[in-house]
């Protein structure tokens, strides 16, 4: 069974850091990514990483504070989030697919985790 499981969410204060983990099982996913969705907003691309872990992509508002990483071919992807702001409050979802290049669009992924809540207070 193909499955993605996120962990590492929680409640923190502005300026703190969090590290999210997504563990995949079942098939081999070449592209893995993180999206987030705040109440009343569309799902937003946070970052994506390819099979080797060398090619990473980020949403514009995440550059510089967030880092997505993956060991070569491993079924685990991390999202290191630094200098968190209240605007980062959202449910963070792991997404994966068998495409070679991670998509920045939610529709580019067939497999999704259940999400993990991140709440940042001021």
C-alpha cells in the first residue's frame, strides 16, 4: 500500500524552528514535495525535491527560511523551517509521485499524506 506519513508539526512561537518529516512506503517515489494550506486559502507549494536529493525547488515566499532535503533515493523527505512567522501557520502536507521533476502544482501529485498542523504564535 502506497502511503505517506508526516510528523514533526506542533505549536511554536515566532522565530522558532521546526523540522517536518515525511516517510513514504509502498512504491518508489522519484519526486517528493511539501505543500501547506491555511484556513480559507488555497494549497500552496512549499518545496520539492527529486530522486537524487540534489535538485530542490521552492515556493517564492519560502526561499531562505525553509530547506527541503532528501538522501539519495531514500523514501524520507525533511522540511527544515527556520524563523517561523505566524503567517506560516497551516496544515503541511507531504506529496509524492513518480515524475522525474517535482511539480509546483498540487495537481501534479497523486499521493498525499494526511497532513500535520503547524501553528506559530506571535
